[in-house]
C-alpha cells in the first residue's frame, strides 16, 4: 500500500517533486502520517484479535493491591506492557505505579496561566511529561482545565482560571509538551467538575449555551488542536446523568462532533454502572474493576454489551500507546535532570508573578 501511494508522487515519473518541492514535501509528510496511523490501527487490531475475553476484561480496568496502584497489568505473551499512570497537573505526582521518587515541584498551573505564555506552557508540559516517563509511567493525568467558578474550591490552583479561551490555549501547548516526551496526556475532568463539595453526587444543571461557551471550549481545543490521546470523565452529573455514562457528552460531542480518536478513562471511583458506561463510551475504569471487571464480562456474555464494543475500547488505548511509543519504548526509570528542570520551574514562577494596579 505504501509503495502504491508514494508512487503517485515519484519524481522520476511525474516531475511533481522537481517542480513543486514544497507541495511534494507536505504531501509526503501527510502520506507518512496516514501510513503510520494505519499501522498503529492494524497493530492494535491484531493484538486485540488474539486476546481471550478474560484478557480483554483485565485490560479495561486498573489493578490495586498492597504493592500496586494506578496500573493496568500487562500481558507478556502479547507484548502488552504494564500501563502505569501518575497524577500530574503540577508535575509528575506521587502515588503511581512507578518508583516513589520525588519530581520537580513545578509552579501551580494557575501561576502558569498568569504568564499568558504558550511557550512556557509547552516547556511546563515537556518537563512534566519527561519526568513522568523517567519515573516509569505511560500516562500523566493532566492538564486540569476545569473553569474557575467557585472561589472556595480548594483545587482551583490546578487549572488555568476562569477564561475558557486562555485555558484552551495553554492546554494545547501543555499537551504538546507532554506528548512530545512519549507520554499520554489525560485532559481532565470532563466536564463541569468545578467544585469539591459534593462532587461525587452533585447534578450540574447547565444550559446548552453556557455548556458550549464556558465549560466545553477548553476541552474542544485540547482534542481538536492539542490532539490529547486520552480524556478523563469527571465525578458529577451533568443535567441528570453521571459524566462517565453520559452518551451525549462522551459520544455525541466528544467523538462525533470533535472527532476524538483517543480513549476515555474514569476519575477514581467515578463509574456508577456497567452497561450504561460501556455503551456511552467509557474505555478504562480506574482504579479497579468494580463495574468493568466481572460485571462487564457478565454483560458481554449476556449480550448486553457486544464484544465489538469491548474490542473498540481496547483498540483506542492500544493505538494511542503505539502512536506515542509506549509499546515499543516502555518507560524505564532513570535519574531526573533536576537542575535543568528546576531552572525551568523557577523561570515559570518568576514570569507568573503579576501585580495589579488599582
């Protein structure tokens, strides 16, 4: 297939590249990207085709015991590596499956927002991504792009403030930085996770205009322009339905309108159903398999959830892992360049100090 496609622009036959070098280069890059995507798709589908149902189910939820946390255990016989996850709005956080070692204390994301600087946001993401990688992880749970709505929210510092446009601009740059390091970005918390009080049960009643103009734009930018490989669904309900089983949000808007090709993870304990969540578009339950373990297997065996839906969930995650090198270059723990990264953190902190004149 590659030979056939590239022969279309063979310079010796058509002179296309000789007379239109810029157009030729762009076309080659486009075709190369297309072929790489198809290769990742084919590899992912081949792996899934060789999995048993039990193996498939085990790859759809996290595993936790006395020595494991934030991890989906690999399957050596199929070459599937352990999938280790770490928190990360302000840098590679502790508590993941990798070595429990300190990482660079980056400034609070709200300080990064105060810089209004896309280049610094990309550097910030690159530092966080590289350290997540060097600590043995594959996915960084970041950026947090929930809009600052409630001043008392103790986690407002994790996001980029109250401006949807600014949040989107910085999120795109941050994601590019993270994923340039071979780490999967996990944009969160989708959507309307704007307060800690009663976050697990609250029902956010949001009109269509407010949803589209305030709460969704930064996520849309993260998907369409930042190409985030994954997204985390949040705890609250939105207009009566929990986020992680909300078909209009996860399927209609995220996949059909925005063209999201990545995978959806749950916030820890944010899943409330098996069939509803599976059919709405959730791909990975964290931190364990309360709903996507034996309950999901039973739903498949009773034909409530088709095997094809299970396969697509796995293909989405495996494709992202292949695209970003997690399959072929599994993260290997190594020392962090703390001096260099510390200098970047200091520069961001200095540029984020803003004084307002009365």
